[in-house]
C-alpha cells in the first residue's frame, strides 16, 4: 500500500509497525509517544493516524524527522516527564480516602503529578476496607515483589534492575534505540526487563506447558514500549462513580474490566484521542455513532486474573 504524504506539510509520515493495534501495551505506548514528543518537541505537533487494514499506525509531524530523531526526542520527553512524577513516597496505590485527597490537593502545583493522580484512583466509591479502588490499569500491588509505583518510576527512568548490577557490561536501559525498536520494528520481545503486565504475551499459564512457569521468571518484554507506556498511562484518567470508579477507555461488565480503544483514519493529537476514549459511544462499542469522527474500528481487551497476578488478553474487534 502506498504511503500518502501529509497534505498539511508534505512530510511523509513514519510508519510504526511495532504498535500492534490489538495490544493494550502498544496503545499505551502510542499515547506515551505523543505526550513525550509534545513535551520535548512541541513545534513538531505530533499526530497519529491508522492506515489499513491491516492497521498500521503512522506518525505525522510538522517538522521533518527520521526514526532516530523521533526515538531520541521521545527518550528526552520521557526523562523530563518522569522527573516530575511525585508518588507520595509510596510503593503501591494503597491510599485511603483522606490520604488520596491530601495527595491530590498537593499535586495541584505540579501539572504532571496532577494528571498522574487522576489516573490512579478516585475518592468514590470506597472499598469495604475503607480504601479507594485503584484504576484497572494498576495491576501490581506488591504480589511477587512487583510494586506499581516503583515500576512506574524505575522502568521509564531506565533504572538498572538488581539482577544486572553486578554485570561488567550491563544493558543500557535508557537507550533510545529500544524506543525505536518498539515503534519501527515488529516486536521480538527479547528484553529482560520489568513491565506492567499490559502486554497479553506476559500472561504465563500452567496449561499447555511442560514445566512450572513461575520458575522461568517474567516473560521477556519490549523495554521501549514499557517506557513509553508508563507515560501513556496518564491518558486514562478516572472520576468517582455511583457504584464503581469511572475510567476513560475502560468499562466494567459482569464483574470484569474491559479496556476499549478506537482505530481512526484522520490525523489526531493526543488530546483528540483522549476525547475519543471518553466518548460514551466508544464504551458501548457503537462504531456507527463514531464513524462521523473518523473511527473505523474498535478493539477491546479483558483484564483477567491468573492466580494472584493480573493480565490482559489480546484485544478483538467490537461488532456494532
């Protein structure tokens, strides 16, 4: 299929075959890419459109840049944004209502942390224990020594995991090359790095395996995608609900959380994509109602429990 030049700038868009349309981690990485580029290179005015089917994300910029330039700028933006994260000295999202209100009020003076606070939880409804409910993208609560806030800071910051610190030549966890691999190459998933359980391939089950998967350690992942996705997480903001927390891009049905996102043809900014994620017709899977907005497909993935661990399925198209 021939690539169409951006009619506004005559700059050829960059194809991003690494961003699988049916993968929650990839969608979060896409939003993280836009936010990090907006922060580091606002004059680029980054936009995303999908070409296909099969769907391939394309990055449109107002300034000429190649894959190496984009990866370097995104790397710079990630570092700047994560440096502004305030996690209240916590390891996990375990606020009670009063603690969270104090944290949210304190966060008003920090634009980035204010958005982070809105993506973590809301003050209502309360759990039976009196605490607030974490948003569904928060899948780490200390099980297996996996702490959400530690990952949210360490992974995008490129902090070297303890298992690598005695190596004479440890891997560079901050390399922009890893971001380029996540965006511009099909995923190989060969990075020994920590993630957030947002990739469906992180779901390791006993069934159909000869041995116990727990002894094999975490599944290899795509480091660059996880670094971008930690920033993309900010786009899934929450609000109080009558019976359950309300989150853009997520809906709860019959006790299970589902993540739902659109595929569109028009060039959209991060703000435009976030508006679609909050559209009531998206949560209903109503493609016909969203068609005038350029939406051509809708995907949804289900959050599942695998023992004490949470995972997400590969997404499937919504009919309707």
